[in-house]
C-alpha cells in the first residue's frame, strides 16, 4: 500500500506479527515499515499513519540525513565521494574524492586516522589543563555518547564518529571530557570550566545534535 503525508508519497511495507501494539519505522527514506497484528486492516493502518504524520515526517528527515551521510566518506567535516581503483597502495584525497584500493583499505585508513588525529588533538589541548591526572585514551564507535570520562579508571573514550565532524567539534568533546576531571557531574561549575576553555560550547552542542 501507499500513503501520502504532507504531499510526499511513501510506500508502506506491512509485516504481520502477533503484536498487541503497532510499530512504525522507516526502512529507507521512501518506505515506511509497519509491524502489526494480522487483524489490523490497511484502512486502519492508513488512518494511524496520517494521525502520526508529524512524528513520521521527523523520522523521515532523520532517515534522509542518515542516508545522505552514508552515501559519502565524511572526513573532518567534509564529504568525499568514494573511488575504489583496485590498485592504490595508499589512500589519498583528490579534489572532492577519496581514492582507495577497496572498501576494506578505506576502513583501515579511517581507524588509523582516528588514532592519529585524536591523539594529536588531545596532546595539543592537555597542556592547557592544570592538575589533572595522567589518563589513557580509547577510541571506539558509540551510539549515544560522543565521549566518556571514566574518572576511576582514568580513561577517556572518544567516539570514532567524531572524525567525520569539523575539527573544532572534536576539540569541544575533548575539552568536555577533560573538564570532568574537575567536576564529575554536569553542574553549573562544570559548565563554567567548559566555557573557560571553549566559550562557544553551546553552539558546539547544538551542531553535534543537528548532524
């Protein structure tokens, strides 16, 4: 079936399960997946989709952004078209393209760049902080956090997805986590420390939420 929401035509893929509730999500930016009981009619589904139009359109916008981001290789705030030539020994950038032998080579390059760029920025920023303990740096992909400071273990973990963002956003997250050595919470005193090192932190937070 199909449904029109705000002049946009969407395919609707219905999955029949022994559910008590009805669940809706976007399979891609053109298709809405609906999981429901076999007794629910298509007419009822259409009414429910129209009733939840605003929420669905927000989900659509988010999915469209995700698909746009996945279509490119994002590196320090810029989008590059992936080009695999099957022969290049090194990964390199040429105008708006990133050239690599294959996808696996590009993935390895991304991981190495995370280590190189993150360690470089941490080493540059740390000297501005006084009386903080020695700590270890870890890098991994996280779904809900840009950074984590485990004060007890003295470990700062940065989200590898930050390599896709502008460098100043990486710097903000590093500063944010370092400030937790002064204040373990998000009190007004904590944000005062953040503002001292990164005056436009509110703008940085907004930019991280919007991408």
